[in-house]
C-alpha cells in the first residue's frame, strides 16, 4: 500500500508474511530494551499486517536486529485510513531525524 504524507513524500509499505511468528510489543519498542519508540533511528518499519485486533506495523530493531510488531493507534485500530495517516507521520519523522 502507499502511505502518503504530502504530495512529495510517500512510501510503499508491504504486508509482512507470517506475521504471527513475529512477537507483539506492548511497550512501543523492542523487547531488548535498548531501543525506544521516540528514538526514530532505533527501528526500521519493514511492513505492516492486519490482525484480528487491527492493523499493526512490523519493525526491525536497529540495536539487536529482532523483529516485532505493534499497534500505533489506541482507537480505530481497524480503520485503514487512520492507520495510514499515523504511519505517514512516523515515516515522516524518521526522515527528519535520521
Ligand atoms: Zn532490540
């Protein structure tokens, strides 16, 4: 899917295969504890997945290399447009703070 922040800024984000094999993070960051969600260079978004509880992003930790997935919304988790909007902001911030 295409995630658009502005007319000039957009990304292609792919669904991840076998997302159930990837651990869910409840802390908004990698379970290794070395990375934090607000540190935009501590993780890379490698895809997304749609689960029974809604859309999630799939990340790869820049510190330990583990993959994990997480919700980025507290409400409207099944709303694809809202998900794309939230995701666009994160991707945009990652380019601002590389
Ligand atoms: Zn990690």
